[in-house]
């Protein structure tokens, strides 16, 4: 899933990759890379997209290594939330 969020700092849309999950038998076969390539093609076809982001669990070193290998970098933010129910 791709979700857009306006960034006034970057004067453009940040696109979030969300709900990405690759089942274990299909991991390390390029499935995520193919999905990312498709998403990046869509984003790069627009002039108003400033970047792509995703969430990753602090303890998921494998996913973090995959994302870094594909060009993602830690931006230094920590996500915090407030439950309303």
C-alpha cells in the first residue's frame, strides 16, 4: 500500500510504503525488491514526490539490513502514538 503525506519541509509528497509483508518461504528471493521497484517507478514518474518512507520495528535487524541495502537510511525519528480507546 502506498500512502501520501504532504511535507512542508520538503515542499512535496512523502510516500509511505505500508503493510508490506513477505511470507517466509518467499523471502530472500527479490519479492520486496520487485515491489519497491514498482512503487519507486510510480513515485519517480511524478515531480511532486519528495521521498519514500517506511516503518520498521526496532528489533527487526533483518528487515533493517534489507532496507539499507536497497538505499533506505535511518532519519533519526522515533514514532510515538497516543491510543484513543
